[in-house]
C-alpha cells in the first residue's frame, strides 16, 4: 500500500501555437479544465498500475474540490484522509507550447493541510509500504510527515518539486529523491556526476525523454528513456514517480524500477492532460515487450 501526501489542483490548461510576448495577446488553440496536482497525479499513476493508494491532501468545498475527490474515488484511491477547507481548491495555470509546459500553481486549499492532518493519518502511514511526497503543501507539514515516516520506518519517495520549498536537512529522512535537472542544479549543484555519487541508490536524476540516472555505489547507471511522440508532457514526472513507487514496493531492483517508470512516463505523454495518458500495468508491459496492448 502506498500513501501519497500532497497536492490536488484543477489544471487550467491552454495549448497554443504562438507564445505571447510581454504585453501581447495571442489566440490559443485549446482549453481544458483537467484534474491535476502533483500529489493527486502521482496517486493516480500508482493506482492505475494496480497499487492500493491512500491520498492525504486538502481541497476546498467548491466544485473543483468535489470533482477532484470524485476523480480519485473513481480510480479506487482511498480518500478518507482527504480533508476540506473553506478556501478555494488549488489551481494550476498551464501553458502548453512547443511540446513543453510552463506552470503557475496557486496552492489554495493545499496550504491548509496541517501537521494535525498528518497526525490524524498516523495509523495509515505506519501501515504503508511507501510514502510519496512533493512540495506543493506547507513546509511544516512536509517536515512533520517526514519525521513520522522516519519514526515508523516507512520508506519515502520524495519528488522535490517545486524546488524552492525544499529543506536540505530532509535528505537524511528521505529514502529516494527524484529531482529533474533544473531541481538538481538548484538544490544540489550543477556537477550531476558528483551529486549522484554523493547519494548512491538514493538520488534518481530524471532527464525527460533521455530517461534517468543514478549511482549504484560502484558505477554510474543511465537508464535510457523510450522515444515517443509527445502530445503533452504535463504529468510525465508524476507518472514516473507513481510508477517508480509501484515497482519498488513490488520488489523490483532500482534499475528495473527506473526502467519500468521510464516506460510508464513515455506512455503518459501521448495523451493530453496530466492524468489522461497515465498507463495501466498491461500497457506498460506491452510496451516493454515491444508490442502494443
Ligand atoms: O506535475 C504536473 C502538475 O503540476 C500539474 O498537474 C499541476 O497541477 C502542478 O501541480
């Protein structure tokens, strides 16, 4: 069983052919309101692959909040620890241009998730095989959750996004950390070889379509990505994290799990929306076997 402690956002996604300059107005191509948030996305990614998942988070009492709760329930994710607050549900303004995205998050209810809510979920956390966290909730809540996991001896997979909210002292309480190159430069430095050597079998540097790298204690390992035609890369990192947690609790070795997560992420970018393309276990195995489901 996996527990995700993190954010839920409604993604307001606009696809465009021309990116506006400062002060300019352009016409967009497509607009969609799609469930997202790094926490919810990672929960959905793991659940679609067959993991049992609990979500700890906070939404508002508005329509977005109701929709986000329902979406998780449809994915068979446990929402007993999904609390509500009388503030607007978090949103993410997503600009999709040139097969890449720029995201502005307004945390809203996500910032109402308090240490007391984590404490209330102590039992479920203690029973989890892995906890996944990101950085779209208050730092004091992340800090409390990490201490609780450490005390309960529950491994933590930490996705340090958005990087600005990270406290380097948390590294000793984290089992696996999955920065992308931007996050790694910001938090640990630009010399990726040196940084990875500092955190053997713990830091997995994600490289987008190039896959991921880690240091196994003896050798640097590069697990290549799977080349595909991306429609929307939003949520690719979240799919990677959810799939990595699923594979690790299933007993795969780190290199097998990273390969599995790369394949899952490659499938996720083929459809629009963060959760839209997240694959089932069958789809991942089909791609690994070289034939489609
Ligand atoms: O990682 C993608 C996610 O980041 C989006 O779904 C958005 O809500 C932001 O949290």
